[in-house]
C-alpha cells in the first residue's frame, strides 16, 4: 500500500524509505501501468515498484 494523489493528469505515488530511497519523492504513474479494477480490498492505493524498473503496476484506491 502506498500514499497516492490524483490530479487532472493522472496519479502520483509517494516513493519513500521502504524502497531504500534516500529522499522521499512523488512519482507519476504511467497510464499503461494502472490496473483497472474495482475490487481493491485494501481501499488504499497499491503499487508494485522497484528502484531498478520503476512502477510495474498500480491499483487505484477504492474511492477514486
């Protein structure tokens, strides 16, 4: 689960110390990485991310 925000251009996720990044930063989610599902049981945004590959997939929070 990850903190996310949405604007008119799409979604961004907060990449923080969990991924061993020295400074937290907001990263734009590429549209082709968004999984279009409505059955997110966490009710929060979920991202699959690695520092080497970037965002692999993103599930929107339930209320978006």
